[in-house]
C-alpha cells in the first residue's frame, strides 16, 4: 500500500480544489461559447441573408430589363427620327412618302407600347429596390445585435481564460511542492476517475457522495494514518482526519 504523511494527503484537497475549479471553468467556457441567443440570432441572420440575396437578384434583374427596354425605345425612336426626316424632305415618290407615313404610324404605336413596358419595369425596379433596402436595414440591425452578443461572449471567454491561466499557474506551483510518488498516485487517479482526492467526512465519501458501508469503514480504520486509501465507489484518494469523524 502506497504511503504518504497524513499532512501531505490533507494538502491534496487544495490541489483537488484547483483541479475542480479548472474543470468548472472549462465547462463554463463551453457553455458561454455555445450561446443559444447567438445561435438563434445567427439563424435569423442566415434567413435574412437569403432574403437579401433574393431581393438583390430581383433588383438586378429589373435593372437589366430596364436597360433592354430603354434600348428598345431608343432604337424605335431612331427609326422614327430617320423616317420623319425623309418625310419632311419630300424626297421620293408619292407612294414612298405614303409608305413612310404608314410606317411612322406603326413606329409611334410601337414606341408607345415600349414606353408602357418601360414604365412598368421602372415601377417594378423601384419596388425591388425598396424591398432590397428594407431587407438590408433588417439585416444590418440583426448584424449589430449579433456583434454585441459576440462581443459580450468574447469578453466572458477572455475573462474565463484569464482565470484558467491564473488557476493553472497556482496549480502548477502547488503540485511542485508534493513528493513525486504521492503526486503520481494523485495524477493517475485524477486521470482515471475524474477526481483525485476527496474527504472522508463522518463516514461519507465526498468523492462519490455516498455513505460508506460498515465493512468499508472498518477496513479504513485499520489502515495506518500514512496509508493512501481509496473510495470504494469513486476510486479517488480518501483523505481522512479524526476531526471529521472518520
């Protein structure tokens, strides 16, 4: 049976306290990192990003359609201007001039129809841009909220990491004061059981939270004060003291 002075075993509780705090800080960091409010906001932002893509695409499509419509009107207007110039010049036969007049009537009708289409596209483009601006405003608002939540999260994580670093430093310093053999037993137990040492308090193991059986307690009472004993349930080192009724 491994041995260590009772006073040294007692100091293991201080080391365990630091190890427990490191575990708590790690869990707290994980909880802070997995912030449900941030995840919910990211989901909303993702949905709005999709809406923004759709709104931007609709506006871009309308802009391209308007350019095509404007080009169509300009082309018809160009033909009207050329035909009107020929008609005004009076050059050509009576038949030719009559044909030009008929063509001008058709071209003016075509231009009017195209201008109606152009007006409809302009109205659609205006609505699309308004929709795009509205979605962008919502998106900007959500992004601002998310930035704020992420900033708070990052600040909390930074504080936790600072606390962990300070605690780890104290833990390293304290661990360096133990006998190598005792520390090795503690470290192995900690790695295997998740807890290295705990009190035996009034017959109850604080490592497992369970009251020890009369048989187990009888065995522990027979062990010498410098014997390293273990919790039958959790497997951690049980630190004993007459003051704790153990």
